[in-house]
């Protein structure tokens, strides 16, 4: 039995024992005003004591005090876990918070199963209910959705795969949450929602759920077309994070780096980054062959790119990443200028950057991590952002060495989630590497050169050809 089934089973047993009110003294009729979910800033902070994945998160002896911490920092949407057995919640928490803050939109987050759940939610003071597409059959989901709307309750319709999106498509829900957490295993894939949003074709407010624990994490969905975010454990542990989440919500855009990257969903082969580009001919050739990202080294290197050259190729329709090596919080002003003016779309941090610094970085980025041991492979989890690019370790250079990561280390990283791989990828090995490890993105540089900083176009053609064969 997977985790979702276990929770749903416990909820059915609880209903059989205590009824739909879970033993709480729910009023006979609603006593508080109804507030629509999605009040700006559309940041939903959660009151959550525990979870199956994290165990006990916080005692939260006073849910009203927890809500007050959120409200005083500018939050206008609060999610309250009311499931008892796995999240230590209660309807009493929801009623207490809504009575204390009647003008705040309160979402009841639970594993709702029947119309009686909707009735109880409404009377208890919920302004919105969560409906989980994975939990309910299509007919029941439609019944509960329409019933909730008949009572003017907002509905956060939660999906986490393509099948569930198809299940709710006919309803065209006004608010659609995409959960980056797999509800059967409780593992998180921070890029999952960015991919799935391409399958949602109706007009809806998209909410990114799970996996946000920093300002930079929040920037990703807000700069990828999402209207809102739902944050649980991170704000329970540290409500000082809220200011950053609200700042991130003010930086909305439709087609940021991550959104554009994951729009390519019609190909069977990996995303491709060609790095070490120093001239227009090589850049144009890489784009024509199918590169998704061009990498420009802006650190001490024989492959260092000139900023004037980078500006001159703004017309090339491809994502562009600046590859930098920095040990502290100060990024080269040249890189900032390129980012601010749209010549560069993202930064690839390739040094020994601290995860804490990256959690507050105000532009799109990803970390490149050089792996030397199995312990290094575990460090992937420490860094913010949807993905971490893994590269081979070298004591003499930060990249472009042509060295490969040991297969054992690659296996350890790929076992944790989608793989972004660099290090010694060449026309001679990319077919076998792709076939064995199924990377989501591959990054090649020195193996495609005729000389440092100059690409061999025949090698690049062969590289793409071998890559595609390896993906079949």
C-alpha cells in the first residue's frame, strides 16, 4: 500500500469512528465571512505539525499564534492541515484560526472523500477546500468540485501527473495546484510542476506546491507563469522566510529560464547544453543542431567569452547561461549587467559556492557540483533550485577537463532523481551514457573542440547524432 492509500484508509476509519466532523464541535451553520482563495500576495502558508515524510515538524501548541506570525508578515492565505493520523491536524485548528482572522482566506487541506466533507468544511469556516485528483475517481471528483462551487467555496484542484490533468480537464478548475511531491512515495521533484504546466491548456491560476524553502526556490514558479505558491514545512520552521516569498511573488513573469527550458517536451532525447562557446559560428551551429542552452565561461579560462560577443548574439533563439566561479556573495558586475539586460538567461555556479548564498540569489541559476566521492553525491540535496548539474572532479580546473565521473557516482546521483550530467561527454561515449543513465540534460564542451575555445562542427554533428541513437 502506498502512502496516499494508507492515509486515505486511515481517514475512512476515522470517519467511521468519529464522523465527518472528526469529533469537533462544528457549528450548525457558517458563522464567519467567506473570503476567496488567492488574495494577493498569492502565497499560501501552512499550519502543519507533522508529515509522513518529515515526521514531527513543530509542536504548534497554539495555531492562532502561528497564524498571527504569518498575518503580521503580510500573508493573506493560510492552509490548515486537518488530517489527524499522519499530519496531527484538526478541524479545531481551522475554526480557531478563522474566528481569529475572519478576513484571511483559509484553505482546508485534508483528504476529502464525500459531499459531507464539503458541508463540514463550509460550516467550520473554510473558504477553500483541497481536492486531490489522485485520491478520487473522476465522477466523485466532479461531484465534489461542483458541490463546493455551489456553496461558493474556492477549490484548489491538485494534480501531480498527466493522467490527473486529463482527469480534471473537463472541469477547467479556476485554481489548479501542481504538487511536486509524489503522493505515493512522497519524493519531491522540483521541476515536475514546470513540466506539467505545459499540459494545462485551460485558463486557471496555477499554484506550485511543495519543495519551496528559500527566496530563490520561490522565484522559479513565479517566473514560470505560476500565480501562487503553497509552502508548508519551511515557514513552520522559519517564518522569517515569508518576506522573501512575498518579494518573489512580485516578480511574476510568464517565460523565465526554467519555463522556457521545459517547454521542449516533444523530444525523446535529453536537453543539451553546449558549453565553452566563444564565437558566433559555433553558437549558430550548436543552435541549428538542437542545443537547448549555450554556455559562456565568464571565469578565468582559455575558453573565456567576451561580453561584447555575448551581446552580439542576442538574436539567437536559445537559452544562454553564464558559467561563473565565485566563493562569496559578490557576483561580477559584468554578469549582473548581462542578466539585467537579457543577454544571459541564467547563471551556472561552478565554484565552491555556499548553498546559503544561493538561497537568496535573485536571478535564475543552477549549481554545478564536482563529484569526487559518494559523500559528494549526497551534497546534491543541499542546494536550492530545480536541478543540480554534476561534473567530474579535478584538482587543477573547475570544468572543461574532459574527465568523466565514475559510473558508480553517476548511479548514486541518478537514483535520487532526474540527472543533469557533465564531464567528458563526447561523440564516442554519449550514445552509451545516454542509453545507460537516461539523463535529463547533458553538457559537453572540450570533447567537441578542434582547439580551446573553438568547436569542431563535424564533432558536434556526430555528437547529436549519437545522442539521438542512444535515446531510442
